[in-house]
């Protein structure tokens, strides 16, 4: 007995649906919130060069690390520091030893009516308003901000003004909306597609905080299907093209040690 034409079409559609997830896999890259603008540029350039599609998952480095340890299906992780990637590698979640792909720069920024040439004094001015930093436990830029405050003996003096963001992107939202007068953020924030005409900023002396070495790690999950693609992206981060984008987006390049 011949099957009706409608049933044949239904069977064909079911086969296509069942096949699609396998044929439409995309590279999944977990990215620290500070690199949200950077990853968009890298993603576009990488696709142009390889045709490999990528999905990005943005969040605080610490939270993304916890997700990876709990089985999140990420192929590559770009952290805001090296501590979290090193931790993942030590616990068997990495295929290769993590590498530094960029060096971060901390700034203070905002629309408060204060002079940021001497930002240490400006923080104590009543006009400065509230001061935002990212959670230092999960966000490396928050940790750097806390270190800078301690370096200048300001931590206790501004404690009542502090507003903590879950990630650096939340701090940036506070700054964009004027919810706080000032905030510590990454220099790359200045390169995002937003109106900075009303924002003042000053670079924080890098001597006041530990160097922000942003790390990348190729995760073991990549072996489940997209190892070749994940490896290509991991290697792409060290290419001249990627480094040019990194440099033009408010970061510094790591110094290559000669053997």
C-alpha cells in the first residue's frame, strides 16, 4: 500500500529537523564582559577569513568559569584574566595551556562635574556622586579597581559611595545611563559605539594594580564536535589581523618572550 503524499512530506520534514542541529553547529565562545565590543570585531573578521560561524556568551569571568566547570557547552573561553583559565586548565577543562591574548587598561570614567586630572581627590568631592566597580570576586577589572583604591588609601574613604555591578558591562550601563557619577571600567569602553561626548575619563596608573593579563583557553568540550574550528579561532587570536583589532580596541598586546 502506497503512503499518501502528505505523509511522505511529513517524514521528509522530520528527517530535515533531525539533521539540522548536526549540520548547523556553530562555535560557542564564552567571553568576559569587558571584551564584549572586541569580540564582535574579532567574530566578524574571523568569519570573513574562515566562513566559520560563532555564537558568543558574555558574562563575568568568574561566573563563566563556574558554568564551564558545571558542563556548559563552550568551545573557547576568553577571560579578563589568567587566573580563571589557569584554574580551568589545572582541573582538566583545557586542551592546551592558556595563553595571554591581550593586556587590559583600567580607567575611571563618568559624567560627574569633577576634574579627573587628579581623580583621587575628585572621588572625595561631593559632586562625584556614587562610584561603580565590578564585583571583584568574579570580575578581574573590579579586582583591579579595588587594588587601585587600596594603593591610594581610598578604599575606606569611598566605601559609602561604592555601587557594585555584577560584571563590567553592568558598570558600563550605569555610566551610560548616568545612574552613577563615576565608575572604574576598561579603556575599551571608550571604543564602543556610544556617545562619549558627556563622559570624562582618566587612565589609572598601571603601577597601582596588578597587570591585567587577559587569557584564552581552548576547552575540552570542543572535542565533542568542533575541535578543528575551535583550534582555528584559538590560533587566530595570535594572528596579525586579530592583534591589530585588539590594539585598536583599547587593549595592549602581550610582550612575546624570546626563547
